[in-house]
C-alpha cells in the first residue's frame, strides 16, 4: 500500500517538472519572436453607415511574404466582448490595407472596437495592436429613449438586430418588431436589443420597432436588390426619339427616394437618366444620333442594396414602327372620311398605313413614300348606317417591318338620315297651281329640323328661285316653264340629302276604273307602262268629305305593277280615289285612275220624286232626280227599287209589288198594269251592293177608263140580245118539254171550261198570263131535284148567283183575268140576311127563265191559288167587272 502511494507521488512530481519546462521554453520563444515580428498599425477606423465599419492599417514592408494574413477581432462595449473574429489575406505590395466589416447590431447602439495582428506561417503571430474604438450614442448625454435602426432600408431575408438606448432611470422590459414580441438581449446596462431573422419585404409604408411603453418607435423599410431586367429592346416611332422598354421580374416595393434608379448607357454618348413612374411598362428614351445606324445600349438598375444591368444592340432602320399622332373623322350619313396624320423623319422609307372600323372589322390599307414633313393618309369609309356609333383606329408600318401600335380608338356617330318623300299635286281649277307636299323620315327620332329649303328651276333658262319655309307643304303658282323642284331639310349639321321632282309640261286624264276593297284593304293592280323608267307613284285621297283632302302617296318600284294597302289607311263607307303615276325623265305622268270603297254601306241619301208624273188609267210614269255620282255616297249606286202599294179598301195588305231599275243613270220608270181610278203609294230608294237606302214616298191616283166602262156595259147586252134572238124561234118547243129532256145541258165543269176557253179565244175576252204556280180545283155540283141546275162559284159562296148560304171568302185571285163573264170572287161586305134575301130574289127571278138561257152561266167551282205578289193587280178589277156583268145579266 505504501509502495503504491510512493509511485503516485513521484508521477505527479515529474509531471509538474515537465509542465514548468514547457512553459519556460514557450515564454522564451515568444519573447524572442515578439522582438522580431512587426505589429500592424490601425491608422483609421470609421463608420460608413449604421451597419458597416471600415478600418485601415499599415504593415512593415520588410516582410518577404507576398500574401499576408491578418487576424482581426471586433469587440463591443467597454468590456471588449469579442463579437467577431476573422482572418484576412492581403497582398504585401499594398501600403495600406482596408477592410469593411458589417455588423448585425447598429453601430449607433454601443461602442465597437477593433484590433489586429499579423499571422505568419514561418514565425509566431505578432502581438495584437491596440484597440481602436468607434463610439456609439450610448455615451451621449441625453435623457430620451433612442431606437436603432431608424429610417433605414434593410435587405430582405437578412438577420438584423434592433437596439434600444434608454436612460439609467428607465426600465425596458419588452421590445416589438411589427406586431411581434421578441426576446430581449442585454447588450449593456443602458442598451437592450432584439434579434430578427429572415425579415420579409414590406410595402411602401415599411415596418415599426418599438418598446413596451409605446411612446417612441423606429420606422424602417425592407426590400431586395434589383434584378436583371429582361425583354429589353429599343424602337422609334418618328426617327427622332428612341424609346427603350423592358420588363421586370419582381416589381419594386418602395417608392419615392428609396425607389430604384434606371440609367441608359448609350455607346459613344453620355448616360441618360430615366424617370420611371410606371413599373408595369417601364420605358426610357433618348434622341436619335444623326447618321448613326447601329446602337449599343445598356440599362443599369440600382438601389441602396445593389445594381443590375442588361445590354441591347440594334439597327435603327429595323426598329422603326410609325404611330399616327392624330386621327380625324368627318362623319357623313352613309360615308365618312378618316385622315391619319403622321409626323416624322421617314425620308427614304416606304410606309403603309391601315385603319380598322368596328363594328364590322373593316380594314383599309394605303401606301405612300415617307418624307421628313407632315404626311396625311385619307381613307373613305362607305356603306355605313346612319345614326350609328362606330369606332375607328389606325396604325402604320415601314415596309418589311412589323406594324406599329394602334392609335387610341376614336368614336364617332354617323349623321342622321333625313329622307324627304316629295310629291306634288297639280290643279288647273280654279287656278293653275302646284302644291308640294313631303314627308320627312329621320333615323334619329330626336332630330330637330329647323326649316326646309325649296328651290325651283325653270326650263330653257338659268332662273332658279329658292325659299325657306317651316311647313311640310307649299303652294306654288304653276308656270309652263317650271321644271325641277328640290327640297332639303335644314338640320344642325347642315343640309340633308335633296329630294327632286320634275313637273311635266303636259299630262292627260286617264279613264276611271272602279275597284272594291276587302277585309285586308285594297289590292291595287295596273297595267305596265313601257315608258316608266324610275318608279310608280300611287296617290290616294278620300272624296266627298268636308275637310280638305288628306293626300297620301306611296312609291312602287318600276318592275312592279301592284300594291297592297292595309286596312289601317281606310274607313268604311268612304269613296277613295287612286291615281297611278309613271315616272320617266320628263317627270311623273298619270297612268291610271281608280276609285273604290273599302267597304260599301247602304245609301244615306234619298232620291227626289217629281210631283207631276205622267199618269194614265193603267200606268204611272215616275220621274225623279238623284246624283248617283256624288262622291259623298257610302257606296256605288247600282240600281233603284220602286215599291207600289194599292191603297184601295178592296186591296189586300199584301197587294203590292216591287220593280227594280238596274240602270243607275236612269231617272224615270213606267209602272203599268194598274187599276183605274185607284190610289197607289210609290216608294223609291237608291241601292248599293250593301242594300237600299231611305225611301222617298209619293201617292198618285190613276185616271178613270171610260172606254172600258162602255165595253163592259155593251158586251153583255149584245150577248144577251143575241141569245134572245136565237132562242125566240124555239120558245114554244122548249115550253112543252119536261125538265128531264134538257138533261144533256147538264154538262160537266171540265167540258164547260173548255167551251168557255174556246169561245173566249175567238172573241179575245180572256187572256191568260203566266204565273209561277196555280192550284186549280174543279168540283162537279149536283143540282137539287126541286131546283134547276146552275153554275156556281165553288171557291167562294158569295160569288154564287143562287146559293142562299153566305160564307167568308176564301178565294184569292192573283192572276190577271180579262174575261168579264168569268167567275167573280169579290168579297161582298153585306149582312147575311141581305145576302140571303138577294139570293132568294135572284132565284125566284131566274126560275122564270127556261133552261135554254143558261148557256153562259157558271157551272163549275174554280179555285186558283198564286203566291206571287209581283203580278199586276188586274185580277181584282176583273173580278169586280165580272160581278157587275153578272148582276146586269140577272136584271135582264
């Protein structure tokens, strides 16, 4: 145990002895080297800015090494806390060595000291130089809190320390950068700091640094070094000024004094500063150098953090892109004039300019040799729409180069189209006048027409008369030499397009043609006129109205011969006159004339009957007055209707007939077949296709026929006398025969009718008129054994000579009969007692005659029915005459 302790003690002793020896040798070598190696001398130490510290030192030139290495230490505060240590190599040939050191902590915050020594590979390093100190603001006498950095531009992505210098009595517990709280670093008793790593770029307003009391703050900006521009190129528009443009990868975030600076460096010329306001399309320009074709340009971009550049070499003739400096538009109705104004030094170049019109995408090109003066390129736009907004733009180019940029779009509106539809109305009565009428149609509903300019020219002379009126019609005195008339509308932009019309020297009146409308209106057609070269004019007007005619017209192309006019233009019951004019070089001449009604109505006027017609015993010759061509009629008068009514007591309520006069120009009509000494009511009315109008009524009485009365009396007497003469020689023979012997005289009714018909045909006392239909009933009447057989009227018992029974009449005899010895069917307005007494008396009187007398008596009963009421009323008179004849025979 003791032996082990003794060994350990001896090892420690020898170890100490070895250490002392080594230390002694080192101290000896250091002392010897210090005496031989020169110590660097710091001759200058200064702060370039808040972050950079520049130091300068000198070294003894006796050193043989070409590359010298120095160790530099940077200390802070009075304690000389080493914050950075570095080795720097410098060339020995330099008399003064310089080094710039960048600090993360602003130099204003604390004192910064630097020392340096020389390091050699062949010998030990030299001794340290003395500390060289640059003092911060912490040693300044002030009682305010100060923050650093302030109003500085910081590099994006770097690590920056922010410090706060405060008085001794102030206590700072927290520091903020932006809105973020950072850990506080104690730099010295009066200096605290924070460390911010990888700071982000800010906007133009920057970022603030403040302490917990929030009474003071430092404002700083964070950005990035400029990047190399791309797509850098130069061009000229007028060969006087060259513009260079480029693009940037990342837009700068600072403005004002902190923004980037751009400079153009041009070969063989001075630098040109560029004031770039628009960073989206940055550009810079310089004047063209005379006689120089090739240009070498460099763009230099700088800011507080660094710089970047780009170079572009070009031939100026290849980079000419002309741009018109002015575009002028003169708008018309259908055409417009566009002028491009180009200014520049283009002599020796072939230029081409182009315009583009929207809507439509119409493009036009125009070539011209360049010059050194102002040039104008005129384009005419055609086939435009009136009152329409268009946009126009233009561009130019040197032949072989690309197009220059478009000019700014120019909006313009074409002039409104004012169309004057001109027509004339020529009258010869009461004065020779020409009435001009026109209708104005404008493409702009809000257009104001101030007045109208009317000019009249004359044939075979240079005379031209113009006038200004505000109405849409004017009446001129017609002159045979009057030729052309022109009308223009006066609008704000000037005069409208003229409307022309030629007045013919003479014209003819065509024949009139009647037409009718329908539910759609009027469908006008006319024959083609080979002399018509331009168009047809169809004019129409209402006739027969109290107001002046509202003349309307419509143009029809020359290749058409029809026109459909809608119902909206027309009224029912009004007469319209249509005149078709054909246009030629000599003016418009009448071609056809048509009149018609859109829809006819019944007449509203009544004819006037003359009060003294020509009257006979069987007819009345009516005469009247009526203007069938009066345009105020509601339809074309096509006929007249005459209704004749028998006013006698013996006439039936249906005893009237109607006659039609189909000639509307006829003003008289003979009404025949009337009864003598009868009162008749005549009604006369005018008719159209829609019906008849109001009637004119007049009452006339027929005259008495004395000749017929004499015939009625004498014929029965002559027949009776003849019969008596013929039967007188057989009076004894007949008186001796019994009644049954004369049975052969009881002939059948049908046989008697045939005998009577044959007899009447011979003596012409029975005339049969045609009727539409008749029902004839013949009845065979058997005689009573106590009485002699007689012929009786079967249809009406009151028509019998011997039948005592009287019944109401049922016979309506409407066919014309002139046989006065035929059956009577007149209603007898007598009491039944008187009829019976008279019948008994007649029977007793007749019973005294022999059977041979009944040769002209009526043995059949005839009933005739005829529905037509338009036949002559002669049957009524014949019936009365038959009754009178019968009574006369009975008395005889």
